[in-house]
C-alpha cells in the first residue's frame, strides 16, 4: 500500500507539473494560429522535425540511460553515471553542431543558429531533468519546469504581438525558457559538484553506451512515425498543409498531460522494484497496463467533446479544416502511450535490443500507408498511417513483453472501451455542440463510477488526516 501511495503521489506531482507546462504550450495555439500563417507554422514544424531526427540519432537518449544507471548506485556513487552522462552529452553536442550545419545548408533551413540552440538547450534540459528525478528532486523538476514554461509563454506573446516576429519567436522563446529551467535544476541538484574525473569509469562508460545504442537506433526509427509525415506532407502537398497537421497533433498534448505524468512516475517506481519476484512482476505489470489503458480511454473520450466545443473559438479561421484530423491523431496518441509504457517495462528488464524491431515495423507500416494513401485522400492519410503504425507497435510490444513477463490483458474491457470510443467519435463528427456537451457529461459520470472506490478512499484518507 505504501508503494501504491508513493506511486500515486509521484504521478500527482508529475501530473501537476506536466499539466501546467503542457497547458502553457497548448494555450499558445490561439496565438500561433492568429499571428502565423499555416505556411509559416508549417515551415517551423518541418524544421523541428529535421532537428528531431538528428537529435534522435546523435544523443543516444543519454538522459534515460543516465537515470536508469543512477538506480544501480547509492549516495555519492550516483555521480558516476551522472559524470558519464554529461561526457556523452558533450560529445553528442559537438557531433550535432557539425551535422546540423551541413544538413541545414543543404536543406536551406533558416535561422540555423537558433535551431542549434533549441536542440542544445532542449537536450541539456532533458539531462538535468532526468538527473533530478533520479535524485528524488521531483518538486524541483516540476517547479523549474513550470518556470521555464511560463517564461516560454510570455516570451512568445511579447515577440509575436509586440515586436511582430515571425516564427523566430518560437525558437527564441524555447531557448529562453529551457535556459531558465536548466539553471534552476542545475542549482537544485548541485550539478557542478557531481561532475568530476574521479567519478569516471571506463567500464561503466562502455556499459552505458551499450545500453543507450539500442535506444538511439530505436529513436531514429521512431522518427519515421513522428517526423517523416511532416516532411512528406510539406514536399508532396504544401507547408500550409503541414501547418494544419501540426495544429491537429498539438491537440494530442491534451491527452499527453495525463500520460507523461503517469510514465514518469512509472519509470521511477518500476526501476525501484527491479528485485521483486517474477510472480509479483506478472501481477504488477498486468494490473498497471489494464488500469492505464482504461484511464487513457476515459481521458480520450472526455477530451474529444471538449475539443469540438472549443475549437471554433480557440483556433484561427485559417486552420479550421484541422478539426477533422483530430480524432485519429488522438487515437494514434492512445496507442503511442501504451506502446511507450510497454517499452518502459522492456527497459527495466534491460532488454532494449528487442524494442527496435517493434519500432522499425511500425515505422515501415506508417511510411507504406502514408505513401499509398496521400494522393488519394490527402492530409488525412498522415493521421491514418500514424494510427496504423502505433497500433502495430502496440501489438508487437505486447507480444515481446509476454516473452519475459506473464502479462495478462483484459481484452473484454479493452473491446468495450474501444466500441464506446467509436461512439464518441461519431458524435464528435456528426453531433451538435449540445450533444457533445452531453457526451462529455456522460463520460465524466462513467469516470467517477469506474474510480468511485479510489476517489472515496482518497477523500476518506484526507478527512482522517
């Protein structure tokens, strides 16, 4: 019970910080869609897609490996993986700068210096953020994440509305927000004292590189699920169409509010429970994935009616056609979130080499479906291919986990919620604002009925305190 309460507390902390930071990002959508044309927003989104591809290859998911190995050490020995993680980051940063310069010149990317700083600050923030989590500095992680997000929000507003910047504003605001986040976290964890040559171990360096390489290859393949569509839309259709796609995918951040907080807490919880018996792992992982999928479905079904209601008032008129792209994008995010959860189980078991096959297979499905449908149905092909890719990823990773853990999925529950989700989508597409409002109320009633015991228990616990 103590473990469960600790997990719920961690989820709550991360959820609070994630809600506030993601909300800041989401609230910028009216600003973007009213001050930037679909073409400019599409060009910006494409440059971020190229940048993400380089980062996925060159940075080896250093932050994940660093935090994972921190749980293998105690006290000052935790500084060993921290030091090695920092060294790996510096090496990757040099390679990243050189490759970005060449690629940017070849592709004709604008504001290359700003794009480089976006990559460096974003990745260093990941490094110090994961170190803070590994040290149990969850409140600092959330606090400085909030400071960075608010700074990014305010800087964007000032640069776009007062100084009439183009999409440079998005780069600059990200850099400033990330820089403040890094400074605060570095001070909180006393980063300077944790990086020293006395903590370096060549054996650990090699082990961390071996651990991270499969993650790196997996991230590169993952890009063909997340970034490739943007490139093809921009080349085969237009940058403006990519702007529409970018806006639709931004709505998935509403679902990610919940999933990211859960996954962060789950990482720490599962890493700390490595030594439990196989039977306990079977029960723990089975219960977790069934509850997680149910919670995601409820969140997904609650979000869709809200989007239908607020979209006309929230998004600029030039982006109105993006509303039809949202349901499939959100469903893709649902499968992506479950696949990420399954990947975290594989990471805990240090079976990273098996993740790549699932990612590569789903990336191939995404590319094939996109290229086959794009000329037939246009931009909607990108959302369908994305959903197909993530679904394949979910199926393959489920089978992979079952090879190592006795995972038991409640298929009856999964099927019931799937059918209910399709009903919500039908109402979203065909129904009026009033009908969508009623659907939202119905989903919230279902949520409280599903979690009445947990909600009652938390209320009673609070009263007793």
